[in-house]
C-alpha cells in the first residue's frame, strides 16, 4: 500500500513543468536583447547646441519678414507690414543692397557691421516651402545673413546662469 502512494505522488510531480529554468533563460535573453539594441542603434555622434535666448539688437537697416500660409496652397510674405510677392521681395532686397553699396561708397566698403540681415518670423504652422522660398529669395538678392526670430518660452521660477 505504501508503495502505491509513493508511486502516485511521483506521477503528479513528473507532470508539472519546472518554470525556474525557463524564467532563468528568459531573463538572460531579455538582458542580451537590451544590451544589443543599444549596440545596433546607429547614430552619428553630435553635440547639440545649448539654446539660449539672447536678445538680438535689431539695426534699422535689417529687413524684417513675416512668412505664413495663405489661402489655399499659397504663401504670404510681408516686408515689414506690406504684403509682397516673390518678385517684389527679390526687387526690394536687391534695391536695398544697391542703396547700401552706394551709401558706403562701393562694394569694397561693405563689411559685417554695415551689412543688413534678413530676419524671418514664421508662423508655427507655416509650411517649409514658404519659409524656404523666402530664404532662397533673400540669398539670391545677396543677403549673407538670414536668421529666424522666435519667441522664447516664458521664464518660470529661478534662472541660473
């Protein structure tokens, strides 16, 4: 009788699966996958710039442009507060640089201090082609410095610099 009870208990133990080795293998595989995904991920090592919002000094000779989406699939560009077309933008830009050259006494007298800059304010929802077209037009006219004006986020709390 005692032999039968031991034999029945052994059969029950044999039918249960031992999950300890399975969990050990799964944990090892998880660690291996976590390590290899970092090695497989291909990136080019770069250091991104620290963005600091420094107030820019706007010179009177700088050009202020506003670019935004127009109705339909069009772009609207404003020189100051005057709406201009791409051709008008190019003509005005060339005229501004020609006047500068004439005022300073020739191309040889143009330097970084007296060269005007183009400052573009683009609406956050403006399509890239609109802003890109304004940049290209200003560069074709001869502007060497074309920059973007943004509004910094509001300062909250304590600022350490």
